[in-house]
């Protein structure tokens, strides 16, 4: 299945439908944008970010527009808000395996792990 993500809004107890996400390939401090997308009603992408034949070993970054998402839901955020964008830097060591990168998020916290 390659690389996938799923975002759950823990403040409202639902998928983070409509959240903007960007995927980058990273090389040290440099980051190359690979794609931008918006999560569907289930808080997922409509297709894998990479399928297994396209996924390469290396380092990547997923950037989630947390503040934009919560503002769009009508949440009043202070200025400056606590979380603006959440950047998850991760490595793919085995391109033949599935890498699922879920995000559990509220305006004040987030958690992630390598899912299945």
C-alpha cells in the first residue's frame, strides 16, 4: 500500500475532513514539495500518498495545517495560536512495506505513531 495518512480531530471526536496536508521529500535541512492535498470526509487521502512501486527509502515530511483546519471549524484560536502547522519528519527504511502515519490532533496537542 505504500504511504498513507489519517487525521482524527480529538477536540470534536471526528475525522479531520478538509484539513490541508503537504508531503515533502527531505534531504538534511532541504525539503522538496511532492504534493499538496485536502483530506476527505474520513480524514484520509483519496489514494495512497505513494503506492509501493513508487515509494523510495528516504526521509519525508508531512505538514498538517492544524490552525487552518480548526479555524474553518469555527474554533476561536488565540494569536499566536499554540499549534499552527504540525510537521512530522519520518524515515522510510523498507520501501516494500506499508508506512501509515496517523495524526491525532487538537488545537493544543498532537500524537502520532507508525500505524498499520
